[in-house]
């Protein structure tokens, strides 16, 4: 569901999101990429991921779509804090930067595809993590 909602939000936001928000997100990503302490990096990551997805939802131009995204992200927020590890941050950042590149270029299709790829990767990650947990029981 998140792939459908957030890919559409990214497509719509590409022509609506302001440059200041994009610059702020890039600055946060840059700061996160330089964090060397794993505990601090994970805390920064959770905040960055929330801000990133919230900014795109807010810029999509649809209050209904943004509200639906926020509702689905509440579940992800909990998973993000429980299962994310610092070694995964570089991959996640690359995916977020791909989305930002599409938004910076004002290209809705590239933004939507990058968002879809990003969410597909993390869906696979969480499915694998939970499958591993169920085999340990």
C-alpha cells in the first residue's frame, strides 16, 4: 500500500516541493552520512526518514493522500526503530538521494519510480527479517 501511495505522492510532489525543503533534506542526508557513532546515526536516521517522507507527503497537494501516507507510516516508524541497523543506512541514504534527484529535476516519473524501488527494497528487507525471527522461535 505504501508503494502505491508514496510513489504517487512523489510524482505529484516533483512539481510542488519547494527548493528550500529539498536543500534541507539534502543537508540532513549529508550530516547523517558523516555520523560515525552507530547509536547517534540510528537516531538521526529515524528522524531523517520521517522528515523525508513527511515532506514529500505534505508537498503532494492532496491532504487525503498525505493523511493516508502518515497513517501507513506509523507502522513503519515502529519497525524502523526496532529493526534498522547502522550498516543499512548507506543503502537507505542512496535510495533517498535518488528520490531527491528526481524531485530536484522536477521529474515526477523518475521520482515515483525511485520511491517505488526504495519501498520495494525495504518491504523485502522487513519480510526477510520477520521470516528469520519466526524460524528462531
